[in-house]
C-alpha cells in the first residue's frame, strides 16, 4: 500500500508547492493487467521520476530534490537502512554552478595584420570557467592532433611543438588503432587537460570534426548554450578538477574549423580525414588568438541518496550498486517541449536498481553488505559518483565492487544484456553465473569505440581502485531479430532530448529481468569467498588498482 500511494502523495505535494503554473497533463496512460508486479513497480517509478513535474531532474534544482525525496522514501519502504550523512538517506554533495554570460566570450583570430571573429553560439562556445568570472588571454597557437601522449603506444601528438604559454587546438577522441581500454582513457577530457597542464598550455580549443557533427549536431549544444555546468567544490569554496592553469577554453563547430586550421598549406577537411586515417601531426599555427570567457559562478548543493542492507557475515565489506538520478533539466524547446524528462536516461536505471534492492531485501541476508547509491550530477561529469567514491559513507577500503546501471535502452523485447567492463576483473565468472541463474544471455559491446566504460558512474569507482561492471540493454530480439537500429534511432533522435519520455515503448518486463540479473550479480559478489580483483596486466587495474589501498 505504501509503495502504491507514495507516487500519488509526492505528485500531490509537488503540485501544491509549485510556484509556476502546473505542467500540461501527460499523455493518457495505459495499463497492462498482465504485467508482473515487478514490472509494474518499475513502471510506476519511471512514470514518477520522468514526469514533467520534476522538470528534468537537473542537479541542484527543486525537481532533482523531489526525485531524491522519492528515492529515499522508496528505500524506506523497501527496508533499506539510511546510509548517508548524520543517519539520513542523504549525502551532501557541494558543487559550483557555472553559466555562460550571453555573448560574454570571444574568439578572435589575428593573422597577417587582420582579424577574424567567430560568432558566439553559431560558430564557437567558450567553456564554462569555474576559476575566473571574466578570463581573457591572447597567445600563440599550436595544433596538437587529438592531444594524446601515450608513450607505451608510441603516440605523441605533441612531437615537434611546444605548447608552453600557448593555446592548444585539438580534436576529441583518441587514435582508432588503440585498444578499447586505452582509447577510452586517452579520449577523456580530463586526461587531455592533465597533459596540457603538465606541458604549460594556458588555453585549449577543441574543434568538432565532421564525423562528430553527424553524430551530435552542433546546433544541439548551441541551442542549449545557457545550460549550467558544474564542478565539485572543496572546503575552501574553490572548484575541484577545474584546471585553472588552462585559463580559457572553447569549442568550435566543424563548419568553422577552416577558419582556424585551413592555413599555411593545411586544410581542415584533410585533417578530418587524417583523424580517421591516424595520420595527424602537430604544427604551429600562424598569428595569435584572443580568447575570453565570462561566467556566472555560484555555489550549489545537491545530494546522493544512500541505503544499505547489512550482511550476515562479512558485513563490513560492501558491494556498491549505483545509478544516476539526475538528468539535464529544462532546455531548448523541441517541437514545443522544453522538458528533458530522461525516462531511459536514467529514470529506468534507478527503477531497475530499486527493484533489485527490493528483491534482495526479501531474501536471506547476503554475506557482505549491500549499498544502493542514487548519485547526483552524472550529467555534469560524474560528480556525485566521484564525490561518493572519494568521500564514501562507509570505510573506503570496504567497497569491494561496483555494479552500475545507466540508460538501459529497452525499446524492443530482447533476450540479452550487455555487461560493459566484464573482462577487466574477476567479476566476469560471477556475472556469467548470475546471468545463467537469471536466464539472460550476455552479449559483447556492439560499439566499443564509444568508450562508454569511462562515461558513466562506474568510472568514478574504477578511479578509486574498485572493480566495476556496467549493465545496459541488449540487441538480440526475442525472435532472433537485431534491434540495433531501434537503439541507434533512440541515440540519434531522443537521447538528451525531450523525446526521452514515457511515451516510448519501454519494455518493463525486460527491465524486471534486468533487475533480477542485477540482484543475482550483487548476491554472487556478496557471497563469494574472495573479494573481486583486477585481472593480471589489466590496463585499468594497473592504472588505478592501488588507489583503494592508498586512500
């Protein structure tokens, strides 16, 4: 009864307290009387969390706080003990919120006594600056390929040039010849910025390639130029991981790349092809660039939601389930709809985690304890997960594994799931055994080049030395058909768009099966004789495997 009434009560509370006019009614709901109770619980959670009343659940907003309240009370109804700050379900996450000032930045190319200015929004966007509200530089410019320095793979995009005191211009990603692990690591903006700072650069401009334009059109980011960015905030009030040495950053559209790069015998279109062919080389660009950014910076606080099931034996060791609760909020209207509901991303992931918790709470206790963490600000750069991994509410070395749930694309009936990162640790046989128990097939990642292993919350735990696996939806239809096209249509048309709402044909029975698999995986890990460990020679294990013991 409490589980049934809770969404109704919270919707009523939200409607009473809104200062703005009520949202338009959602489309007429359907009800599947044949659905199992587990599928109906998942659907109820998704319908509440992805409702217009929550206004897209952006971290630091009232809509997100309502979502956090809902999840906390679902934890209570399930029987999870509070495991946040001060005996509550909540862990405070301090952050800075940065918003670009309209037309508050410039990118001016000065060459041969003339100057060319790129247009704010249409051609370039200054990066959000968390260190200076009004930052300006003018400096010489160097093109550095994709900004990758990987000596173990004989890749040095900085060969022959010096970026000290200069602005680095680069493309995103990493060379296609890299194995998936290293490609993921070296594609990271954080990894690139660390290298630029080490080499003394004072600014960075990332140029969109033509392939990136096809995948994610510039107009999407340009239309949402005013959307806030966030960073974690330290005790001194300053941002963490903000790279103040890189005083100004910017992004430039693929259509405007020629203004920067087609000079001195170089051609932007040829450089785009060189990215695909792995033939990029660094070179000096003539003249200087004047670059500036104006940002409104304010402190903000959000919260992770943490619940715990105590183990019966090794109860001071924890298996950590995670899923991000936030989405991107309100943005540029698309066909008159400005609320980016985030039904698949990641209301469905939260609902699956809740159902896994419900299953486990109704079983005999596992040997180890189980933590369930609904994290904030994943969409802002994995901030809530990073904060939890660095400041856990349990002892750091007690976290033995992470099972993450993010954006399962379940829009057609399938018989499989994709476990991302399975090959990195001794979690592999445990997940395989759990899948057999749950009657679910395991399929390889169909797009390893997308490097999703470092793009969701499990990466925060990996960086803390905790082995992890990330589960997402499959692509093998129940009748043998390939549903990749359906998944791709979602990614191209509705991902991070208002169309990711509950009107989609979400397969709640498949979601219930995924919850069962999550529960079985957690149980396998929690009852295993040994803690999971990184496989010998694993890239991430060697890079971060000692973190847990040194924190």
